[in-house]
């Protein structure tokens, strides 16, 4: 039986151009002043937050196109539209936004409301050779939504008005969802039906289903269903050559998968408009624990044992001592392993006890009283102590607080097979640590956690930060990024586990994929986008 949920209302406010999220996510002047004071106390020197420019004061290049009258209902070239669609969410982009630097904005922004308006927009771009940039929530951290440098004009296609849940099949437990829907709107539409997607990337409040599918995003499940791929039943995409639509199937061995071509295409083949996504019942059984380890290495071994026991915990994140101190308030000597189980149908006490036995067998320290089990009573799990502190830091992340204060920070994530770990970790820390010392001096920090774990290997996520002189940010960032890419790819890992390729990881991806794969991909692109207008420069050189 198919149920039609209520339509999702339009987004109430515009996106911020200098921090993650919307205007209401922007910290106040007082909050920025307080953050500056905390940093000044740490550094022992004066730190002042720079003023935020007004959109009207930002000088933009003249638009290089004229929007045809027939398209003016949903395509516009106002400064506000062009400014708020110039950048994604990477640290250097936010900094440029805060400084009012917008040298290469899109020339126009489209907000199609239906297939016909999208078809007319794409045909206009294709006819004129304008770069067409699909845009979901604009949270790309790999330079995936920027207009290409050498286009004769660029049109951003924002899917925000194609944001409905169209159909729910509660027998198969799946929903037909438009690509522009934001994470919270999707969950709100499914909640009255007792259903959920439960795909929670950290950017969940601001990112869209289309963006997740286009980038193969990683959600909160640390094991088993890690990527959005695992939830995609079928896809629908408009290419310059026409519609591409796959059949809904629970699985299929019929040759190469059409969906696998769409997943990770990053806007280079077409605009994804809809997907059928696999759903599940909302969990009521939960169990959580935080386990301390005196040794990072034995903590990682415990993670391997739990992953290989195939208990499939929803959460299995280990934080190294530096990260546990910074984001979970721990002592700096212990690593923290956060284990969490959830299920709609099956009590999880037995699973967490089995996982904890494995952790203790590797030297893990946890009191029985610190294990929280809830079988539907609504008792909060994972909210207290170090586990809760880490959760709050993760959810409450706000780049705007420290933007422009002279701190440079970023992350890089990868995955590698267990046989290469922990030598891989040592190699990455040595090479990136060296680059950090050379560029950021004594202020540099480097830490690691696992975001996802597979039976055959972890997905480590490294975070770094340090003090940088004004004007030297991009150059120093590049030195650190080059060291990180060389280290992770050189030591047998992937250039990205879930942040996508974009323009940032193009060269690193080229080093790890089969040489012939680039030709195969070019062939596929040429078949659906012969004019090369779809997001040029992303994945492959323009
Ligand atoms: C604070 C923060 C935390 C993050 N945490 C995570 C995380 O936990 N896991 C994770 O995987 N990522 C994370 N990211 C990265 C980012 O959120 C993901 O890549 C996300 O999937 C992008 O979704 P979006 O809707 O914002 O897409 P956008 O940023 O708008 O676009 C991303 C790419 O997808 C393409 N695209 C977007 N929509 C479509 C469409 N409908 N059709 C075709 N192509 C399209 C764009 O052209 C672009 O190349 C994080 C980013 C930030 C800023």
C-alpha cells in the first residue's frame, strides 16, 4: 500500500555565505567576541573577529548572460543569489566569504519547481555552453559547487524547490523522495509513519538527499549501512541527453548497476531529481557505552575484534587521546571508544555485552554502571559523561565562531585495510605532522578518530588546526593538504572515504583509480553530456 505524506514547506530562510547553515546559524557578534577572547587567552595576544560584509557591499563581476524571459520565473541573477551560491562549506571558502571575496560567482541561479522547468534550464545551458552546477545544500567541502574558472558562463541549479516526499511504500519500506529535500524535512515527513531513513551525516541539517547520493555520503552508522549507497533502491536523473531512470529492485545481478553510475557522479552526468530510498522502523531499543583505553593501539585492536565479530553496532567510534581530550573532555592520556547499538525490534543488551567483552579483552576500561541500556522506556543513552560531551561537540559544530580569528583548521578522512594499520597511521602522522610544524609551528594540533569501521579495515578521520598569519592561509593549507594526500594515497588508503572528490581530490583520485577507469568515465559522460556542461572540472580535469 502506498501512502502519500504531506508536502514539505519551502525553506524559510537563505543560506549563510560565511558559515555552515542558514542565517539563523550565524553566531552573534557577542558570541564571536567571546570566542575571540577565549582564543586570545590561549595565545596570549589580542584577537578580534573581523566584521561580516553585507551582501549589497560585495562587488560582483557583471553576469555574463541574460536570463531569457521564459525562464525568469525561476532563474535569477540577483547579487544575493549569486553570492550565496558561490561557495560550498570548506574552511577556505568560508574565509573568502567572510572577507567579501567573490571573484568567480555563478552568473545566474535556477530554482526549478518541476521537471519541465528543470528541462528548460538544462536545455538553455546546453544550447549555450553554460556550465550547469547541480546544487543541494551547498555543504560540499571538496570544492564541488564552485563555478569552473574557464566557463563562458555558469548557472547553478538549486534543487531547493524540488523537495517533497512523493510516495511511501510501507510494505517494502521505501520512499520516493525528491532530491532537494533536506535531512530534517525528510525525517519529519517520515516520523508520523513510524519510519526513518536514519542517514545522519554531520551536515544533516543543511544537506540534501540529492547531494548525499551525488557524493556517496557517509552517515552515522559506523558499521554495516555506512554510505547512502546502502539505502538507494533506484534513481532518476536528467542529463543533457534526456532522462535516466533505474528500476526499483531490492537487489539485482543484471550486469553493471545503473545506480552505481549515478552514485558519486557529483553532478557531472546530470541532475538527480528523485530516488527511492530504503527505510526502516524507528529504533526503540538502544544500548551505549564509553570505553577508555590506555593505549590507542590496543583500542584500535578492540575495534577490529568487534567489527570482525559482525555485531554491527550503529556506533563504533574510537577517538585518540588528543581528540578525546579536545572534544570529550578526557585526560589526554586515554583513547575513548564509543559503542552504540540500536534496533526497532530486538533488545540490544546482549549485543553490547558481547562487544564490551571483546573491548575488555583488549584492555578496555568500563564500569558496568556506565553501560546504558534502554528498551523503549525513553531513558537517554549516549547523552552523559564523555560520550555525551563528544556527541554535543559533534552536533553543535559551528564554524562561524572561529571564522577569521587566525586559526586554520581542517580534516581529512580515508580508509585502509587492517593489515596496513597501524603503520599507516604512523606514516600519516609523521608526514602530516612534519608539514604542520613547518607551516603552523608549535600551535599545530593533529588528532584522529574512526568514523566508520569495516570488518576488513577502519575509516580514520584526521583533524588538524593551528595559528596562521592573515593572508597565508591558502598557501599553508595547500602544503598540509599535499602532505596528507601523498601520505594516505602513498600508504595504501583512499584519498577520501566520504567527503567526495570535487575539484580538491581530483589529482589524488587519479593516483588511486585504474588508469583505464578515467577513459571509461569520460566515455559515459560524453554519452549523456556531449557538450561537457555538467559541473566541469569536478572528478576529472575540465
Ligand atoms: C559541517 C560539515 C559536516 C559534514 N559531515 C559529513 C558527513 O558526516 N558525511 C559526509 O558524507 N559528508 C559530510 N560533509 C560533506 C557534505 O555535507 C556532503 O558531501 C553532502 O553529501 C553534500 O550534500 P549537499 O546537499 O550539501 O550537496 P552540495 O554541497 O550542494 O553538492 C555536493 C556535490 O553534489 C552535487 N549535487 C548536489 N545535488 C545534486 C543533484 N540533485 N544532482 C546531481 N548532483 C548534485 C553538486 O554538484 C556537488 O558536486 C560535511 C560537510 C560539512 C560542511
